[in-house]
């Protein structure tokens, strides 16, 4: 067998990935998809999925003796946007390396994980490793927005037979078995305007927006605390309302980012929010005005369920056992943000883990970076997981 990839190999590959601009909203992931395909031997099974102009996802399949089962490694190719004016020390796509650390947009989230996937794929091909079951390497588009890539992978049916998924997002040198869900809502409130010196003649939409958002937040934060993910959270992230200081505002809007735990379904949560709105409207109906009544409308703008694999599942336990040998922390961990898994696992009902190089606290930040030695460690983790669980004897 060949040796594991060196830090220099990790650097060279990751520089290629980071120097290819795949920032949202344009994405341009197809450029990287085509580059990856060009590196593959012609006899390797691969499926390119066109998502939009210049946007594509890719599935690379290493065949096994059996066609059912197997594991899918998943990573997205897009990154959040960046600007030279944001205060970067080095160009965001320069992929500058200093003292084992590579800087650049997407270095951590998550081209470091993509690099570890590609290095694992390269290792398996060059060493002609024979497999009992297939291994899939999935590179998706648009994860940082609406998830077009993973949705197309799901609908393609190419992964219908897999029995486990490893999401290679940055996990702070740990292995996660869970991630919070996200319910984003937009609420529009219509009241009645009046002179601010006579507030009782109007219905103040801004004040009702404040009252409603606080009641929703109180309901969410009162839910049970998850042993790994902690409490559910709710935050007002946008608010609009009012025109002049001396006018009671007749219209207000706000948006909330609600992060849920696996014990709360989005459907149930929506029902509780609707009950709070109904109660507030009932209370407001007792307010007497000659010009109208309070109206509230709610729209869901994002819905990602919280998901979890038992910490005792063999997938988690095996990854942790191997991780301990390659220098990865085996303490319990969950992710506060959602991944591509949120649009795949609820439909497929298979175990998953989030395990990838880099510190997720650096994701989306100015001067985003990753330790190249972390890319090495997770490449070793992926290789050893496959060799231990799926290599043909």
C-alpha cells in the first residue's frame, strides 16, 4: 500500500480548489466538477448532474462486489460570498499558506473536506483497493443557499442503495452525530395608523411585531434542552416598520431564525406558532378602532429538520475508534448549523455523521483558514474507515 497523502499534497490540491471561485450567488461549481472529472480514470463510474447554468453536482462511484449498501461521503463545492473590501489580509482566493495554515474563502467551509474526499478517492484508486460494497463521493452545488445540489442527488436515485452517509463539513477535529434544524419565518403585520399623540386611535404594528416575536421566542426557548445540541433558539434577524416618529405605524415585518432540536418537528412547531398568532389576534380583537383591525400573515422561508444518529450506532462508534488513532477528538459533538444531510437523511432514513477537517467557527469569516494537518488527519480517518469496514478480504 502507498503511504497516506502528505501535507504538501493536501496543500497543492486545496490550493486548486480554493483558487477556483465558487462564491454564491453565482456558484460556478461546474468548473470544479469538470476539473475533478478530468482527473478521474476513464473507467471510473461518475454521474454529473446539471443544476443550472455553470452549476453542477457530481457523484463518483467506486464499485463493490455487491451493488447494495455502501457509504456516501458528501461535500459541497460552493462557498459564501466574499469581498476584497471585507478586510482580508490576503486575497480571498489566493490560497496563501503560512505555518501549516491555508487561508482563503472556502478553505474551512468546506473545500478542506472536499480535498480530504478527493485524496481518499485517489488513495483507493492508486492502491487498487477492492471493495465489498460501493463507496460514493458526492460533490454538491448550492449548499450555502437552497440546496439544489443535494436535492438533485436525492431525486436522481443514484444513492438509493447507500446505508450510511459521512458529511465532510468542518467539525472542529471531532465527530458529530446530530445537527440542529432550522425554521425561518417571515411575518407581516398590518395595523392601523394614527397620530402618535393619539396612539389609542391606531393599532401599532411595530409594537405587535415586538410582542409576537417575543412570545414565539419564549415558546421556543422553553423546550427541552438536548444533551449535545443544547437549547433550541430563536432570533429576530430582520425587522422593518414605521415611517415617521409621530405616526403610529400601520405595517411591520420581521423574520426569525429558529433552530430546533431532534425532539421537535417543524410541523408541530408551526402549529404552536399559529396558536400564538391566533391568541394575539383574539386579544387584539378586543381593541376598539374605527378604521380596521389587526392582521397577521406568516410565511415559512426555510425548513430544515433537525436530525440525529444514536451516539451508540456502529457508524459513530467506528469513526470515533479510528479517529482516536489518528489524533481526532472523540468527545460528543453536534452541529448548530444544518448541512446537506438535512435534505437527504429525513427521506432516506439512514445513519449519518458529520466529520471533516477544520474549525467550523471559522466558516464564513474574513480570513477563513484551515490547518493542512487537519486535512491530513481526516483523510486518514476516511481511508481507514473504508479499509476497516468495506475492504474486500
